[in-house]
C-alpha cells in the first residue's frame, strides 16, 4: 500500500515540481501515473523511494514512513529509475550479485530468482557480458531484474517499458498484473496511454505538479461518454481548458 499525504516538492531553484499531492494506492492495485513532460512524475517517484526529500507532506509505503523508516521502506520496494545508468565496468551477473548482496538475498533463493528472471527477460546468454556492451533495452532489463531480485511487495517503476522489445514488455506487463493479483502493489509512470488504459486498475493524472484526476477509467470519464484515455488526458492537461475551468470556478 502506498499513501501520499499533502506532498509538495520545491527544488532549490524555486520550481514547485509537486504541489500538495495526496493519493492512496491499495494493496492489490495496479496504478498508472501519467502526465505531460515536466509534470512531476519522476519527482514524486523519487520522493516515494527516498531519493528526494519532500518539502512538506508525508509518504508511507506498506505502513512505513519514508522519512523515519527509510530502510524498512527500501526493503519493501522495487525501484526502477527512468534511466538505466548502471556500473558499466561490471558484467551483468556481477551487478546482479552485488544488488543481491546489498539486499541480503540468501544464495539458494538468489539462484532460483535469477534463473526465473533471466529466463523471463531473455537475458540468460547475455548476463556474463560487460554492461558497457549492453543495448539500452538490455540495461533496462538488468535494472528490472536487480529491482525484483529481493522479491519486494511494492513495485515503483518509472517508465519501465521504455526500450524493452515487445516480448519483454509483454512479460513485464504480465508480471505486474500477476503481482497485483497476488495482493501486492504496483505504481508505474508511463507516456504510453494505451498501456495505462488496458493494464491499470486506477490511473492518476498529474499536471504542473497537481493531481488533476485519479480513479478508474470509468470514474475519469465521469460515466458520461466512451472517451479514450488519450482524449481525457488531452482535455485534463490542456492549458486553455484548465484555465477556462479555473476562471469559471472563481
Ligand atoms: N533536480 C532538479 N532541480 C530543479 N528542477 C528540477 C529537477 N528535477 C526536475 N526538475 C523540474 O521539476 C519539474 C518536474 O520534473 P519531473 O522530472 O518530475 O517531471 P516528469 O513528469 O517526470 O517529466 P518527464 O515526463 O519529462 O520525465 C520540471 O519543471 C523539472 O524541470
């Protein structure tokens, strides 16, 4: 379960990247987080995983507060950043063993999970090679495998499908769904609205740091028409529409 309450982030530059964001993702839910470039998705995610400190507000993951119980949170989560920048001078398997050591994954479980994940992402043959020789997609898959190795309950993934080939993307989406069906939680950001539309139980739309909509697709449509998520997204994040609605309320 993920709980954000009144979370705001103002960077030193003065940019308010996230503005009083509150949302809850229940256990068993697959939650998609979408928004235009620069809307505040990665900033929100970095605060959820403890890489950035919120200016105000609180964040709890599986009941643990990221500010006061950061280690408990980090044991409970898988984090995949928006860019797979990893140690190039290691081989894939050296990197994964390093991550498994950091997370204290026992050796018998380590081998079992490695075999499963390497096979699932078609990386078994490549994992002995140096990361500097990997393509973007291979690096992304190595990061994903590392993030899932300690079998965390809450997956927090920043644009995880970028660079993945169709088979790997399919595999990841299947694993995300299965993880939630087992009662766990997945929160991921994406620009691919069709994926969010088809995969997610609920969707949050962030624009200029504010959560402008949150709910099931049906709820986002307000029960009115059969609008696609793309149409809803364009309406909700259109500057003129938003300004018009705001001035009507005043
Ligand atoms: N380290 C930083 N210092 C100052 N401002 C930042 C920093 N990182 C992000 N920002 C600003 O915060 C705002 C939100 O950025 P963020 O990266 O969270 O957006 P995003 O929704 O993830 O965007 P994208 O879809 O392009 O990845 C933007 O205005 C961005 O310029």
